[in-house]
C-alpha cells in the first residue's frame, strides 16, 4: 500500500461532505476528486476540501489513476450504476446504506462484486455499528451478561422535514430504506443472527397529502434464526418541533438481563439561548478541536484505516446484501399484509 490512499467521492451532498472531512484530514488519505451530476456542487465541495479535480460524470473520476478508492454517496436508489462501474475500474468502495433498493440492482451489484472480490474491497457504511452505546450493548451481549436473548424493540424515526425538505428524492425511496436499513443491521449486529421471517404493516396518510406518494410508517415484526423476536418502528412524520431529527428507543431483553436506551435527544446536554433551546450533537457528527468526530465520521475513518491495514471491515458487502434482502421482504409483507420468508438467494 502506498503512503496515502487516493479517494474520490461520488455524490456531493450532506453525507458526501462528511466523507470529504475525513479524506482531507486523515494522515493515510488524500482527497483526489469529487463528482456530482450538478458539477457546481462537485466543484464547491472539491475546492472546500482541497481536491484538485471535480466532474459531472463519475466515470471520469473512476478513470483518474490517482483514485484508489471511492465513496458512493448518491441517493438510496442510485448506488448500483456507480458501484458496478467502480468494480469494473478496480476501485475499492465504501457505499452508503442501503446497498441497493431493488432486487435487480442487488443482483447486478452482487455479480459485479463477486467478479472482482479478489482484487477490491467493499464496505457498507452502517455507521450505527460505531455508536458507543450500541457497541457497549453489543459487547455485553457477546460476554453473555444478558443471558440468552429473547426479544428486542427498536424505534428509529425521523422528523417530517427529512422527506419534505431535506430529501428531494424521498418519493423514490422509503423510510424502510432510509432508516430501516440501519434498524435491521443494528439488530443483526446486536442479536448475532440472521432474520428468517418478517411481518410488516404500513400506513399512508400524511405524506401522500403533501404530494409525496410513500408510506408514513412501517410497524414490523422480525423473527431471527436464533429465536429472537424483534419489533421495529420506522416513520418519518415526527413533528418538526421535536428537538432532534431522530426519535430513537431501543430495548434488548435476555434471560439474565436487559438493556434499555433512549438516545433521542442527547438529553445529557441541553442548550438554552435567547432564540431557541435544543440539544447539541456531541455523539453523531460533532467537531472536536477542529477535527471531525462522532460515530458517523468514525465509520468512514475506520474504512480508511482498515483499507490501509488489510483488516476485515466491520460492515461488509455481505451485510449490505442481507439487509437489503430483509427490507425487500418487509416491503413485500406490508404490500400483501402477509408474513414473508426472507429470500437471501434473490
């Protein structure tokens, strides 16, 4: 491995900037280029973080010999084409979750990855695996402190600002893809087993009236191969007056103990100013002493370091593939109002 890994970013939005912060400051990384279908966005991000090249076409970025690895930070539904092209170009990849949002894309991405897996490495950015409270719970479970796991409950919701203002492409996605993929992967991470059967119901009342034809909420039951039963809730219609973007509750019950988390409002830190009161972020993506910190940055930093060292990634292509298969089953279940077996063969 050369002294510094050259990185390219495909997608110059909010999360693309998170990647740029790491690649422009990490001693093992160098930000080489940025691409976005809106070339001006690519230029602004590239110049802000010291990249010398920017493109409107990601294929030109992949042709750059200085680029060793790429971050695919396009919208949920737009990962397949740049991923397949990156595999063909022999570039290492970190791709934002979910890996893919359709059966066809998932199949195409698997074929591309399998054809190159001896040459390139892939990580899916399930950054919740780097969240301190979740890692603490994971390690407790692995040590057997909760005994045999019985059940879990995980609520991960968003304020309505997200589908109506933050995401211009919400109508092409789903809260199951946007947050449910984190929910499913976090439970797989904690439970240590795969989902075998799901049952989900959805409701569409609020967003359709605003011209966004997607369900507001999914309530789902997941049965794991090891017998654990999990209940999950994902919606993106929490009122904007809520003091944090996310509404998060997590409970894991075992034969010897239980963990219970309310991670919603960072309530350990409350801020009261003349014009507002809120809970500043010190866990997800804060800046500490001028450097990007928090678990959402930590997952990207870990990609750089494990790519350099050769260590196995904590969230692999296989993790992304299996999570997408579970979400497809949940969507089918909600549509049919019937339980669905998860098909990992697709």
